[in-house]
């Protein structure tokens, strides 16, 4: 029986060795590598070696059972699931800098490690007055921003350089330069330069910079470049300041709307240049205005009162400001007709002579003239000729007797008075030929001029260049008007009786309101230019329309050469022109002929504005 038991057990053992126990082993991995052997069945108790193999730029991390051994040896005792974990390699990116600035990283890992293959964008931001100069280290580049692919540990340095440039600016005149940096590159800096002129000065030009014509320019400078430039400011052009040491004709100034460089913001009352004197009375180089401030709105009815003379200070921009102190001092004129500028007391300051016609109604009582003596530039005192009453339409001044003082000549229609100057004290001489019952007769009588009738304009001017001032007169020279005429009365230093030369009239335009002189043809002899308007014989009527007449001296006589020297000489507008002027007012090298235009175009007093330019010896009308 015991033998049977042993045999049974032996047989049982033999049968078990023939059928081994097998177990399933499942093998896997994450991205980044492979594992061997592959999944399969393994006999119980067998020893298996598992190997995790990473691909490029990956690392084996661990097995799913927590083991980090690689290879990993396990004895199979049951079904098994095993996974290998792989991770990307990570590298350190170390940023350093030289100079002042910052570097920003677009992709940031808190561990400061970047997965292999990660692209990082680096942006260098220079501090103020610094410039980015490039990358160095493991990467050499001037790109900004810079893209870097992380495939190994990298050390990259951003270099910043201090902006250092040398710009030496010389300033001529009165002004300043404002500099600002517009942009910066590794090679240089773009600078904006603005030239700011001081009051009464203006920018002229830059020197040392090509194509720089504006006051604000851009200039590119290398970081190590040294450059010297120059900027010039000039004083604003003086506005035709009267030369008051000369005759009143040569010292008069003017205004017109097309010049746009003399006076601006004119007061609303400023509608009549007969009533205004343009003068630099404070001698600051800027034009001021004195207005006789007439009150002749009711004068045609025989009733009128006097306003106060108004003084306006001008600045370098032509702006006018009422001088309150001066404007409250002196009575004005009833009907101002002529204002003169001259140094009548020889103290070096310009004085003002004002003459008016008074109430414009029969019997035309007239009014007295006045001199405003300039008291040092900031004040005036007056001299009124209370007993010198006349229907004054014209006055002119100059040193007719060559004694160093400016004398004054007044003509009321045909009656002439000379105010002989002696250091600001005047001896009044009344012409003995011509008579005016309105004037007090206690003045010395002398024969001063030939018989005159209906004179309404006059100028002292040395027309024959003999060193003595001549008296050129005009006014109403149309038929049946008391034999009025236009003429040259040649002076001899004592009176104007040396000789007389009559000037031709113009049919229908027998009223002359202004006289001018200019050597148009360049022969050394001045032509005479008369500014005329319509007379009662003209179909347009009294003081209707305008006419420019040009007289030329030929064979000892002045003849009408208007058609020879001007292309358009007359107009039929309802209003006439005030003072004519001849000047290169715009400094373009060409002479212009033009009339005053102090009125606005909407004013009831608005005059037609005309301007001619002298081209090849002929005045051509400008139509702009």
C-alpha cells in the first residue's frame, strides 16, 4: 500500500511538468521612446529584462511600478502591465546683459528650463538714451526680437550702448533750438530739431544740413558722429517806417490789403486813409497809427462835434493796440484830409501835422490845423493854429528854404500859407496874391506862388534836381471851375516864383487827388504820376471812377504819355482811389504801383484796389 502511494505521487508530478503556468505581460510607453521586449505571455517564475529606449531629445523617467531602473528585471508571477514614461529633455537659458536695458522672454517656464525644441522670442528693450547693439554668446545676431530654438543649454547676452553723439549748433540771432530723439537704431539716432524764433524774429535757414528749408527738420547721426550745424534767425522786416527827416512825400508810408505785411486787425472805424497817419512814433521799428477820429457824419447839415485823436501802438506782427493814455488827450478834427510826418522841432522824434476841411457845407467855414510834437516817443504835446482857419484839403512839408528845418505849406483851394519853421517855432506867411476871407489876416503878406485856383493836392519835391524843393500842385483842372490847373512851381529857396510849368489835364477826369514821381524809363528824369477821378463834365459824375495819368518831360514840356507807360489806366467804378504809391513793397526786385486800401470790401467807403507791376518799362495790371 505504501508503494502505491509513492507511485501515485510520482505520476502526479510527471503530469504537472508537462503543463507550465503562463502569465500575460502587457508592455507600453509614453511619447518619446520604445520598450523591449514587447508584450506577450511569459511562464510563471521566469525572469524578464525590460529595457526603455528614449528617442532623441527625450529621457526615460520611470516605470509605471515606480521603478527608475533601466533595464528593469522582473520575475513573472502573475499577469503584469508595465509602462515606460519618457519626458523631453530641458535646458537652461541664461540671459545676461551689458549696458542699461531689459530683455523679455515670450515663453517662460517657472523652472527656468525649456523643453528641447521650444522656440523662445527675446526682445531687447533699451533704457532711455541707450540703444540695443546686438546679441552675443551662444547666439550672435542683431535681430530684435530674436527667436531662439532651445536644443542645448544656452547663454545669451544682450548688449546696450549709451547714445553718444556730438551735435554742435551755432545760433545766429534771437531764438532757440528744441531737440528730441525720434528713433534709434544700432547705427545711429534720428533727431528732430525745431528752431523757435523769439518775438519779432523769424527763422531764416539752416547751414550744414542738406535740403533743410523748414524750421523743423530731422537729422540722422551716427552714434560716434560729430557734426556742426548753424541756424540763423533774422529780425522781422521793418514795415516801411517813415524817414521823417525827408519831405512829407518821401516820408509817407502806406497800407494795402494785398501786402499783408504791414498792419493787421484794423479797427472797424479804420475806413478812410485820409483820416489816418501811419507812423512809428515810439521808434521801436514797428508801425503805429494815429487817427484824427473825425466826426463829419453830420457835417453836411452844418452840425459837428470833435472826437478825441486816437493812438494805436503797433507790434512786430502788425497788431494794433489802443494807447489809452494818449487817446484821451487831444481833440480830433471834424473832417481830416491830410496827415504829415516830420521832425518839426529837430529833436530826433517824428511829429505829426494834421489838417482838415471842417464842415463840408456852404459857406465851408473850415477848421484849424494842429501839430502833435513827439515828447520822447511815449507822449505828445500839441500846437494848435486856432486862427489859421481854412478849407484844408492838402498840406505838404519839407525844408524848402534849406535852413535845416522842415517847413509846412498849406493850401486852401487856391490860398497858400507857408509855415516857416525855426526850431519848432513857426512864422506864418500868407500869400499876397491869393486870398481867403476865413483866415485872420494878421499874418505877413508875401507873394509866395503864382495865382492858383482850386488846388486840392500838393507835394514838395525837387523835380528838376537843382537842390531846391519845388511845389507841384493839382486839384480841379477841368473847364469852368475857376480856372483851376495842375502845375509845377519851381522853387528858389525863398518862394516858388522861379518859373511855372503847366501840366496837361484829362477830359472827364479833371480832379486830381494825389501826385507821385518815379523815373519809369530810367533816363534820370522823374515822370509825374497823377491819381485822378471824375469831374462834373464826366458822364460818371463828380468824384466817380478813377484814372492814372503819367506825364513825361519831352523837349522842356510835360506831355501825356499814359498809354506808353501803363496798360490799364482808368476804371468806371463808383468810388475813386486814395493815395497812390510806388515801391518794391514785396522785395521781389520789381517796382509796384498801387493805391492805399484801408477799407474793408464791405465798407461803404471801400475803394477799388489796383496794383501794377513795372515790366520792361511799362506798368502791367496785376489781376490776382
